């Protein structure tokens, strides 16, 4: 069953009064609900009651014994995906996925890689096709295409005798890692950071209220910023997003796959209510709401990294305990 972690009474009040979120008794009947009220906005999950990492997020202080190197992996379309491997020399590895119009150099991914380094865990952060240094042109939507990019990455490391222990995605990347887990069933842990549940939401804010009429007339919409065109949305790419069903995908995730969703209570890009929908749909799920955090976790990077690293460490310990037991 899922565990809901609310950090203080203000969070509960904020969520209960949200116009986009309905907390009902039926929700509580199907999930283990744990409310903890403690001062100073400290994370209160079971794992973080232990020693919380003292994280220094500067890449200039690379952890001794770690090697960082640029790795290029072809996707199934022949495009080169460029990433940075943070290698501790261990067999296990975590894959980090960026969000919409972002890259492997996003603050969140760089900081997570640094935190994993300090915990002695290898990671790989990469650019989806059409983003950052990777080949291809940027395309709106196409969540499943990015899930296939992720498949190319996991296959590369599997063929290199590495065990992909967890996949982590922020924003759009959060949706991508869940789609991946729904199809391939070869990872033990998934971390969804501020992913969007309802892919029909958030479109009007970018494209305007009459976006469907305009795109059917012209075949595309150019999204502009400060008078300059940033990217083009085609009818095909828009329909791809609208036809991607996150609920259906979530229901296909294995019960044995542990899923952590983290969301900020002050996220104005994707409603915190989406996190509760994920919690209802995914069987083996933990939800943690970070009080006051925005979409990019600007003032909560250390707390976010502690949650993610502790969750992954717990998964590693469980896997090793299971392996030891099976050998006895």
C-alpha cells in the first residue's frame, strides 16, 4: 500500500483546500496514510529518520574514487544520446532523466548525481533526443519516444553487465520513467519528481485557449518567448500527448516495483494534486510532499536529494538482503 507523507499541518490544510485536489475517505480506505507534524519542515519518512546525508552539492568537490566520463549511446533511430557517467565502480547504476526543454545539466540532475556520488552509488544523466547535446530535433510531446530513449540507455548498461537499480525523472522525465516501468518491468525502483498525471492539463497555459482550432487550421503552433520562436507544436505531436494515458500506464506497473513520488506543495507548473492521483493508481507507492517547494525545487535541493538517495539505498539494501536469503 502507498504511504502519504505530509510534513506539517499547514501542508494538510493547503492540500485539503486546493481547488485541484480532493482528499476523500475513499482515498484513505485504499492506502496507508501517515500524517506527521514536526517543526522545521524536516523530512519524516522512515528512511530519513536515520542519518540524513550532509550534502554538499558542488561538483567541484568530486567524490574520491569516482570517475566522470562522457558516454554516447545510440537510440533505436540511430540518434546519438549524450550523457555523463558518474562511476563508482559498483555494478548497480541509477539513470537520471530531465524534464521538458531541459537537459542533463539541469540543477536537479547535477545535484542528484553529486548526492549519489557521496553515497557511493553510480549514476548516468543524459539528454533525450532533440535536447542538450543529443542528436535530433526537439519535439513537443512524444513521451513514449523518450521512454524508448531510456530503453536504449538501460539496454546499454545491461549489456555492459551493469544492474539498473533505479530510474529517476523530473517533470516530464517523471512521466517518462513511469511509462518505461509500465512497459519493460526490469527495474526495481522508480522515482517520479513532480511528474504530470493529467497530460491534457497545462496545454492552454502554453498554447492559448483556442489552441486546437488554430492548430487544426494551420497544422502547427509556434510557441514564442520575447518575440522569438522557441519551438513548434504540430498537430501530430499535440495528439500524441493528448492520447498518452498515464492512468493506464500506472496500472501496468508491477507490484514488486517500488515507486516514490515527490512533489512540492508550492508547485505552480504541475499541481500537487497530480501526485495524489499517482498515489491512488500505483500499488507499491510512497508519496512525499515537500512543504514550500516549487517545481524546480529551487530552495529544497538538499532535502530532495536526501529523499531520493535514501529511497534508492533502501532498495539496494532490500535487494541485497533478498539475494543473501536466497543463497542460504
